[in-house]
């Protein structure tokens, strides 16, 4: 676990936005997040309860949990660790 994870999840506020905007905002935040960091997206669009977990599965992130409140849903995902094959700082593999 990293220091950012110790401070709690980063909040991605997508309340009032319709899909696919909550997933797009979450994807942008995940791209900038450190591996192991947790992101919580706040949503009011009911479709996000299906779309966010599906996005996390497709991208290899971990769905931590979903909390349904009276005004919004909070969905938390943990950003997957980078794999050596996906690192931007490495050149192509030697033959």
C-alpha cells in the first residue's frame, strides 16, 4: 500500500453527470493515479452502478465496494499495478 492509499481514496465527483461521463472522469483519474491508489467516484446516474464495475473489470482494476446513499452512489476502485509490458518508460523488448 502506498502513502496516498493511507490517506483514503481520491474522490472523483461525477454527481449530476450522465453516462458515459462518470466512467470518463474515473478513467482520467485512474490514468494519473499511482498503482494501488483507491478512487471513489460519486454518481447520481443509476447506469454508473453497472458501467463503473464493468470498466474496472475490463481495465484490470479492483472493485473495492459500492455504497448507496440517499443522494448518490459511491463506487470505489483500486488502481491496478503497472505491468512491465505496459510501462511507457521502457522501449520495445529485445528479440
